[in-house]
């Protein structure tokens, strides 16, 4: 599960598990003046906002919000917590990770369901890839063992862009067999000069596992706009 770094650092600092480095303080040359003082009550309210779980990322219900607030209140009132805090923490981490993936999958499924209702041009392959061909292109299409040169833009269902050859200023070249299944299947649908929109469910993309340093959360449905620049058959 990808955590909010700001929230994590604040929580660790407040608990004494880390110490904020002096180099991170604003007392450096040419730094802007520190912000105006904030009341203790406002700081505590801000702290609560920063460390609370993101309801959108986890699909938290109103009942669960109430349960979370009940736990916070119990802790602040000095009431006893879990009998085994470490075991509870481990169980919670696993639950939140699974919940995060499940919520991403549900968002992707809802996006595609709405897309099918509003766009009659959307088609589905036997493997479960959704697509819309904008331009067929010309010449032979790529096969599973060929190499292609493409321009593309990749986004999440919320519109977040995670990759773009357009922004890099140069097309990408790769063997069809070396990319995620949905993308590999999709580039075989068009010829040179063709353009296709791909809507790839997580099981045809990166699945449920988080990739190190990746902007793509686990369980994500991916959207690609792809233009075929060149097809290079296997030699």
C-alpha cells in the first residue's frame, strides 16, 4: 500500500520514533519567514486531519468513521487499548493493504462499467481488455514476438498521468512480449499510423502487488492512449 509520506513522517515524529533533521528546519539563508503562530487547539486539529486514513483511498464507510473516532477518543481518555498492540498493528496493516487494493479494483470496475454505458464504441477482447480503435492504421499489425515503436500516454481512472512518451519527446521501443498483457494485446490491434485507447483491468496490468517507486497503486485499472509509429517484425 502506498502511504501518504507527509502523514507517516508526522506520525513517526510525534511518537518519538524519528527526529526531524535540523537541516530540514527553515532557518536557512533566503528562506521565507516562518508562518504566523497557530493555536494549540488548531495544531491538534491539523494533526488529527494529517494522521487520519484517507476515506477515498480505503472506501471508508460512515460506520467505520465512527469506529475510528471512538478509538481515538478512547486513547485520549486513557482507556485501555488492544491486548496485544503489536499483533493488532500487524493485522491492521494487512487489512489496510488489502482494503486499498480492493478499493482500487472497485473504482476501476465502476469506471469501465460507466464507460461501456456512455461509449458504444468500446469493445472487449476474450482476455478482458477493453479498447476503442480511433484509427486502424496501415500495413501489417504487430505479432506477439515483434517489436514496436509507439507514442503513448498512461493515466489512472482518476485522471492522474503516470507516464508519457510525448512528454519525454521520443517514442518508446519495446518487444510486445515484454510489457504487461493488456498493453501487449492492445498494440497488436492497430497498424502503422493507427491509434487506440486501451482500458486495462488490474489483472491484465500490474495486478495486486505494489511496484517499488511506482506511481501506479496496486489493483489499478490503467488507461492508455497509444499511437503506432512503427512495427518491426521478428527477424
